[in-house]
């Protein structure tokens, strides 16, 4: 008997986040939810920071309404979300009772599986959110952000897994956001976790496909005992996204492992998103091939394009190479944080500053905070010299307590501020929207009643555009034969024929 | 110590054949040959039927000159070609001395490794070419075309490998042209061959990437002992092409296997083809994602698009589904041939005929020949009933001898015909070009002196086109409403309104 491997489908969250800049409207997902619900996935990932942000910033959709709709349309599925630990879905640390409230509300609105991570792998930043999830009786998944550095070893990651287990997580996720997890470490890591935490500890593997090796890593993780793996339906897969769900099913055929996914459902889901995707081509990731440079630079693709645009804005577009070489230095000085939101932006921007203005001649506020422990602990020691500069810059001392311990209760103030906004409906959900996106929420509340906006092209627009493109390619948009116009001059209309002279 | 896995680079042949319709001009490969030569590949595939055809049909390039140029520019590399057994690089069986002559000339012009295959896996069709290669002292690689059917088992493929060994091949290739080779059979097949033919028998694995599972199959093949694997540089990889070379290198990092490839060289090769590829976008394969339907239909992607265009020409574009269902029936009746050039075209066209005119109401000449053994033996028994129809149609009997045994010496006649052509230089190489492409050779000989034609766009054309496309997308290039101009004619200014008539 083949061992059953469970699968989490990513199309509804990370799939379109990675490939279509998170722009997919709920109405383009609704028609396929029934097939997704029937396909036999262990869970359906459908909510997270970027989708929440995109809902209120671009799509005029209430993210809580989106969650409730998923819940209604997929009654048989575990719904899964990605939660940034103490940052929730925002970019700062929240005070503990806000964390509690968010988790309660998400569970109440239908969330089942909470994948909780911290950008620095500081488990103290996960603790409160994990406790809150456990109180709701929902599934708490503790997450290891996988990265590569001179200090990151399989043993250290396994130690972290043990800490997550001691915190009471229901499963452990290995989250490889930059596709750096090669097959051998994938195998060793899963084996190590199973050995240290016990066979019954569920291990869930999340990889991106950018480097072209991680499908093999999934195979190796499965051979090592991984229980659940993440994939995205083929028509929303590959490039900076994920490995294709259907290929996973076929890959296991004849091995000692099997999925229980329904191929007909997968086929429907694939065809649905193959139809939807071209309408979002404007938002499509430029790069959909394979990029292995990441292994050497350890800099995720998205981070490179960010830095390039920062440099161009400063008229220094030719200094990318220098910045790429500076990043590992800055990362070392900061104690080797994984490069993932927000640490990737913080380290990348500081590297740009260093190249343009001289090393640490100017610090960003965020980098100073990172150096002083205000985001949490890093795996390595931070440079004492740079910490001194950071303290001088930020006019505050380094801390080694959990950052959120410095925060005072803030729910009441957030509530008061939210309720003062035009269009706020007074619900805890609205207060949370305001708490996480204070800049964006006011406009969203004010315009919410206008209803969702679909930012993709209609099928008609797409067809017209394809026709124009074809014409453009063939004729170079030049006049090749006579064209008739109606021309009005001084009130007098005339039929005019124009042709190449 | 990690075991060294050797690599064949496909960019110069199958890479652009699969992705860019074989259109790449020699001048776009010349500048990178030095880096390819230094990278440390076991061999560099650079010649075959489709590249030969494309050279004389589209590029006005002498394929023999191309081979000699590769030889000169890559003095340290084994050059590799794909040879269709008794068909050489053409579509019919050639008489044995023509086969001998071709192989001698290819070796003389610089070819080192001959990968010899037969579309039906009839080893009798490989024998003469293999003997010819052995006489030249070059590397003879016997090839198994991998396919899936109720009759194809690992054991049968292993038996075929043993036959190839007995013929004296220097290595055995598993050629998976439709990306049907899943990880488990890849493992079992390599293990089986090594067991039956001995550990010292070199096993070479060639897979396409279409279904998204074959990178894992390469890993499994390597674990089972495969000596050499085929990949294409990342910028000419994926989709209907192959797995990326750089990803293979990274995949093995930390395992018990390693390649000895030079990463700097790979980086140069990647950048070179990343620059070249967009100029060939017009010829680019439409589909560059992952397609797993092939596993169910067993019909390669290229074959489906062929059938669709045949059906559309007959005004029956809506009957694709019926044809797809008919193909497995026709394939069964024909004794389950692998579907690869030319059997894929023969089976596909007959399926179209069956749907349009009734099952076997009309037969193509090629299908009748296939049924009657004129292409060789198939693994399964052919339908006696359909064979009877074929014999009536073709007015000839079924044969079970090697098809080429029916042929009479033809070199002198071919030579006389070739030499009569305007521009033929009288060399054996020219006679062979005429022998293999009698329809195309006359025009090529007549125009050869005009020199190679590069059918890609120049960088300037590409830039201009991108600009037009952008404009087209934004303005739709068409007048959709009234536009006001100030027009001055003979010193008199007037307000003019123009709108579509």
C-alpha cells in the first residue's frame, strides 16, 4: 500500500500572489471553488497579508467577506492562511490582545489552518499567535523560514522545530520562499524533524519553483516522511510561483506514495485558471523561467528588482552589481536574517544606501531597528560597531526582550480611530483592517459600498488587444491602404479618403 | 567522494528545435561555442534531422559547413548527433551503403557521438548505422524510444537494451521525447539495464520537460546509476524543451553525486541565449508551461497541434475530441508503436481520416505501409483485419523482413541525380543532402552561394516592435471617437474634427 501524501493547493493565495501581483478578484475564483472543494486537498490556502492588502488597496473587496465566501463555497475544505506572527498581516509588531482578537475573528469567519511565521525565525514572535490559535481549537502550524548562510544548518532548523513543537503547534512547516531548498537538505531536514519531534508530528513543505530544483526537493521530502506538500494548479504555477499540482500527482505514480486527488477536478481547476490568467497579463511576473543565480547571491528575485528600481530612481542604475555584492555584507552584519518580508526590504535598502553614500554613513530607521533587536533576535551575532551607529541614529538602546513586550494595550485606541472613519461599520473586523493598514483603510471604508472592482481585462478587451497587437506586428501600425474618415471643417462635413502618398 | 554525473548540453540542437522551431542561425551560436567547449560537458548535441532540414530549407546554410564550424570552435568537446537509424536524417529507409556513406562523412566532418534510434524500436533498423559508426571508431549510442502502453514494460525495454548491447553499442540512451518517463520507471529502467548489461554499460538519459515531472526522473535515474543526462541551458529550457542545466548542477549539491561543470561558463551561455532568444519570438513554441494531459492521452503536444490544423483545414475543427479518442485505437491496431517522428504523424493522420470518413474507410499510403511492416516491427500484434485493408489499398503484401533488405543499391543513381542539379558541388556531402531532402536540395544548391540567412529579428527591429506593441495596447491604434486638429493649409489655420466614417 502506497503512503498517502496530502496536498495544499495554493492557487487562491500564493499562486496569484507570486505570478499576478495578488490582483485576482474574488469573482474570478468563485466559479471554481466547488471543484477545489471536491478535489481532495488537505487544505486550501486562500488568505494572507498580500491578498488582504490587495483586496482593500486595489480591488475594493472586503477581505473578511472574501473569507466568508470561501467558507461558504468550500464547506468540506480546511481553509488555510499565512500569518506573520506578531506582525499579523501588517508590517509592525502588534500588542498581544490585538493578536488575540485577530486570530479569534479569523477563526470565527471560517479560517481553519494558521501558518504562523516570523521573518527572523525568532520563535518569541510566534508564541502569542500560536497560543491564540490553539485557544480557538483551530490548527496551529509553526513555521521555519528556510534560508542559506554560513550559520544555518540542518541541526539549527531542527532545534527550531523542537521549540515550535514545545509551543504546542499541530504541524511544522518548512517555508522556502526563495526556492533555495535543494533536494538533499530537504530530505535531511524532514528526517531530522521527524527524528527529533516524533513521527506523529506533521511536516508540511512549502517551496517555490524559481530555481527549478524544488520539485525534486518535494520528492526527497516525501521520501523522508513529509506529510503535506504545497503546490499550485499548473495554469497558475512555475516561475516565481510553485510546482504544478498535477505534476505532483503524476510524479508519485508507481512510487510508494500517492495523493488522493481527483484528476477530473484538477482538470477543471486548470482549465478555469488557464482562461482567467491571460486577463491579468498586465500584472504578470516578467520572469517565468528558471533562475539559479539565487543560490550564489542568496538574494530572491523580487528583492533584486526592488533594488534596481531604487537605484534607478537615484540615477545609479549602473551600480546594481555593487549592491548585490554589498547585500551579503549587510546581512552578515545584521546576524544573517532570512531574506523575506520585511527583512529582505530592510537589508536591501540599507545595501543601496551603503553603496550610494558610503558604508553605514546613513541608516534607515528600519535597519537601525533591525540592528537594535526591535524586530527580534537573529541567528548570528550582530556587528557591535554597526549596532553602535544604529543606537546613535535611532537615539535608543538595543533590546533583547521580545519586541512586543514593549507595547502597551492599543485595542481601544485603534477602535476609536477606526470608528471615526467614514464608512467604518464598527465591527472588530473593520478595526483590524484599520489596525493593519491605517493608510489604506480610510479610502477603502469610504468607497466600500461601491462594491468590488475587477482590475483584469474583460475577454472582449483581451481579444481586441490581441487583434491590435497582431496588426501592429504585421503592419507596424502604418497606413498601408486607403482609409475613409468623416471630416468636419467649419461646420461642413466631408468624406475624406487618406492613403499613403 | 561524490560520483560524477556527466552532462550532454542540448541548446545547440534539441533546445532550439523544441522551443524555436529549429530556426537558430549558426551566427547566433558561434560566439558562445568557446564557453560551451570549456564548460566540461560530456558531449554537445549540435546536429540532427530537423537542424539539417532547417539549414537548407530556411537558413540557406550548408549543414556540413555548420558541423565543420562546430568542430573547429569546440576542439575539446565530443560533438553529438541524433540519427534516425536506417532513415538517417530523412523520412524513408535508405539502402545500406547510403547509410554507411552518411556515417563515414559525418565522422570525417567531425561528429563523435551518434545517437541512433528507430521510431518503432525495431533494432534491425539500427543495426547497419551502428555497425557503420563502430567502423569509424566513433561512439555508437543505441537508443530506446520510451513510451507508455499496455505492452510496454520495464522488462521489455531492458530486453531491448540487451539487444543493443549485443549489437556493440558503446552506450544506451533512454529517449523520452514526450516527457512520459516518470521517476519510478526511470529508476527501474536504469537499474534494470545496469543489471542486465553490466555496470560498465554507460546509460544516457534524455527527457523533455513538458509534463513537469522529469527533473525528478533525472534524479531517480542518477540514483539508479545513470552515467550521463541531457539538459539545456536555462534560457533555452522548459516547456516542450528540456530541464535546465544549471538546475541540474544545483539539484545535486550535497547529494552523493556531482557534475564537473564550470558555473561561470554556464552563466555566460545562459546570458548569451537569453539575449538571442527574444529575436526568435516569432518561432517560439506557444506553450511554455506544464501539461500533464499527455499522460492520459499519450499523445505528445506537437502531435495534437498537427491534428488540429489538419482538422481545421477540413472544416472539422470541432472534432478534435473524437480524434483524440481515436488515436489510442489506431495505435492499438498498429501494434502500439511509440509516437515519435514519423509514427506520430502516420497514426495521427489516420485517426483524422477515421473520424472524418469512417474507421479505415480510407487509408493513407504511409499508414498502409506501417500496417504491412514497411517501417519495421512493432511491439504488439497488428490488427489482421486492418492489415487486410492495407494490403488491398497498397496492392502489396505484408513483410516481416527488415524493410531495407528490399532496397537495391542506390548511391550511383542518387549521385547522378544530385550532380545534375545547378549548384551541386559534386561532394559526397552534397549527394547526401540531395538523398535526404530531394525536394529541398535543388533550391538550396542553386542559392547556396548567397550565403546564410538569419531569419530572426535584429535587436533594432525587436526594439521598434516592442514600442509599436506598447502603443497599440495603449491607444488601440484605431480612431474610436472625434479628434480635433488645428490644420494650416496655405497660411490659413482651421479647426478640423476627424472621426471614423
